C-alpha cells in the first residue's frame, strides 16, 4: 500500500461530511438482537407466570389466588400466554 | 504432501523467518498472561467457595450466586470505561488501580459477615477491579505487535483457560487447609503483590520503552502514544470507529456468541446429571472443554491473522451453534464426550479473533475503548447465557429449549459475521492517509498489511 505523506499540512479528513456516514446496519442488527432477547425473556417469564397462576388456582389455600404485578405484566405483554 | 515439504510450506505461509524469542514483546505477553490467569481464576473459582459460605452463614446458594451475577454485570458495564482509561491513562496505570481494588475486594470478601457485604465486595468492587485488570491488557499487548498480532494474542488468550485449570486446584487445596476466609486473604495479598511486582516491567507501548514493536520493519513509522495531540487524535478516531457498522456488529457478535457458549458452560453438568450421567463424569466433561479449547484458543488468532478474521470467525460461530445440536440426542457418557470433543474446538476459537479483526479493520490503533465496548457485549452475553439454563429448566422441566437457544444465538452470530465487511481493506482508509498529512510526527494509527479474505 503506497502511503506517501503529503507535503501539504492539510487534514482533508476534517473536511469530509461525517454526517453522511451512519452505521444503520450495525445499530439495526444490535437493536434486533436486543429486541429478540427481550422477547425470549418475556416469553419464558410469561410461561413461568402462567404456571404459577395455574398452580394457585388448583391449590388456592396456601397462597391465595391474587396475581402478582410482574405476572400480570408479563401475561399482558406476551401474545402467546 | 510428503513430510520434507511441510517444513518449507509452514515456514513460507507463516513467515517463520520473521520470528524471534529475543524480543521484549514476549515479556509483555507473559505479564499480560499472568494478569489474565489471576483474574479469570478468581472469577472461575467462585463455585468452590459457595459451599463453605453456605456452611458458615447459612445463606442459600442462590443468594450467594447473585453476587457472581452482579460481578459479571458490573464487569461488563465497566469494560468500556476500563478500555477508555487504558487508552487515556495507559494500561499500566489502569491495571495498577485494578490491583488496588482487587486487594480491597479480596480482603473485604475474606472478612464478610453479611450478605450485602459479599454483594458489594465481590459483586461491585471485584467486578470493577476485574474490568480494570483485564480489559486494558489485550490492547496493550496489541501495541507491542506491529505484525503477527495473532501469535501474540493467541498465546495471551490461552492463559484465559490455563489460569483456572491451574489455580482452581490450588484454591481448593487452600480452602480445605486454612478455610475460605484465609484463602481469600492470602490470595488477595499474594496476587496483588505479585502483579504489582510484574507491572514494574510492563510498558504500555514499545515507543514508551524506546523499543520497536514485534514485527517492525525498516520504513515503519513510530507511533505517537501519549500527550495532548495523541489524546485529541485518538478521541477523533474513536468517534470515527463508532460510525462504522463493524463497531456495532462486533459488539453484537460477541454478545450472541457468549450467550451461546455460556448456556453450555453453565448448563452442561446439570444437563448431564438430569439424563442420568454421574456427577463426577459430568464435571470431567466440563474440565475437558477447558483443556481441548486451549488448542483453538491459541491457534485461531494466528489463522485469523494469516487468512483473514471473517471466515475463521464464521466457522467458529457456526461450529459452536451447530455442534450444540448434538446434545439434543445425547444420553450416554460416550455421546456427551463426543459432543465435548467436537464442540470445544469451535468454542475455543469463538472469541479470540476480536483483537485481530480490530487491527485488520482499524489499523495499528489504540483499541482500548473499542475492545472495551466489545467486552461489554461479551459480559452481558455471559450473564444472560449463564442464567438461561436454570431459568428454562425451572419452567419447562428439561434442557431442550436451552440447547435450542444456545444454537440459535451462536448461529445468529454467524449470520451477522457474514454481513461484516471483508478485512482486505481498512475501514477508515482516508484517516490513515490524512494523519500523515500533518507534516509532523503525529501518527496515532497505522494500517496493517491486507489479510487474505
């Protein structure tokens, strides 16, 4: 690679439009991973919540039948439970 | 190929004539390896202190385990800061702060009487210490290799597996002999003093030691590594790195890969015992993963250096993801050991090419901040992957979902690797040309010879 130093002390890099270069693909894929991970956690969390609610319904005496806030939230958010 | 031809082939393709053992870079690698071994050993040895803590204080294993999870998350979150500090103040100073915190954390843990103290001392103090201790090491070693970075990082990263293998036995012996509290105290004091002594010989860069980097050739320019101009240029360049897709993709890839193997590293023993394999056999299988993966942990960076990081990383991730599927039908010890033999090889190479691909994309640049961000992804991945097997088992009563998730995360990482730029060209070539145009000795970075992919 030929990298002869220019005799002009001009930093052309500074004159480039930095705003023209945006890492949409990289940021998008990272966000997609984050969303997918969150979806997996919500799915399993709602599964656990559903099991707990069912267990209490079958044996309501020791624990009562009230649904905890986190259980309610996960069951509300998850479309599969 | 006949045997006599192998020598010239290896000599030509791996440039053996350019190597020498008489170079200060190897001292830096040795010190870096010692730091990695100590830090990773204390981290990996946490499992052997759980029972003594349960016996003495009556805390539940789960409550004690939260301190490990907290430490993992704190280390991950602090990694970008540690990387920045290594670049801004130098790896040596940053590691020195890490050693002080390591000593404080270990002594505090040894005197712990309340659960919250364990969370603060081990979870927070040791978590920060570990980030300061471990993150700047790899970029500092990279400073010392103008060429053949894969060889340097390969030898360094072997210590990541070797440390636990050697030190866990010693810690187990000490805990049985003198108790957990004295073991932490002794390890903290001896480890801190030993590392402080080694740091006397540690230099952040060859320029600061008035030496040349390993692989230096006549015509290579020395790099500016400190001072106001360096700081300004470096800050600008780090901002430029963050405008590349590769910066974000590599964080993502490290996260996905670490979820993939953390599921197996944490879940393999309970998975095997759940299928009727004796506990001792399961522990042996886990230990074998550390031993077998040593080979690819060392070789992968060299292959990445020689043939390009992208294909090497892809096959490592693909192998890690596809290999996990063997567990779906494994029921006998033989089937599990076959899995261990096959899966350990891609697993060993999964995370070790990152320093090399950073060099190939960004040149001979201070890569502490970039590497720190990548370790943030890795740390969060390890924390999530470590939690998944137990969580999934509690819900489903089996490990099939955990195996599927492990494969899915690793294969997703392989897919993202396919979207990376080729490593033939540096990603910010205009910067590399323009820093020369200052007419002064202000070069902060330097391009590297093109790799093969």
